[in-house]
C-alpha cells in the first residue's frame, strides 16, 4: 500500500470536486431544459428562490474608499499547483 502525501490527496480531491461540479451543472441545465422531475431513486423539485443582493456599485465612491468602513481579516488559503518534471526541453506533468 502506497502512502499518498496530504498535498497530493488534496490536489486529487479538488480535481474530483471540480469534475463533480461540472457534471452537476450539466445535469442541472438538462433537467431545467427538459423539465424532468423524477428518476427511479430521486425526484427533482423546481423551486424559485428569491434573495436580496446588496448593490455595492450604487454606493458613493467616497464611502467605498473610506477606510473607516473597511476591516482586514486574515486567513490561511491553500493553493494546490500541479508539479511538473523538467527533462531539459520537455516538461511532463507528475
């Protein structure tokens, strides 16, 4: 049994999540277009959702640029970048 590094595991999981989100978007668009509501194991309910959206673009520029109305918050973000192997002129993905 090989032991995968946490960095590799996270990278693979993010790839899977991206693929699943893409597939979800495709299926959602198809369901909306075709109006399909039921399968063998699941049903789809079409619900209209209403929500309020704050329009920052309508605020006066002076207010948006005033530092009194802004706070800074810090967090740790993980960026996963695929490693490549450099064999002179040819670059191969790991």
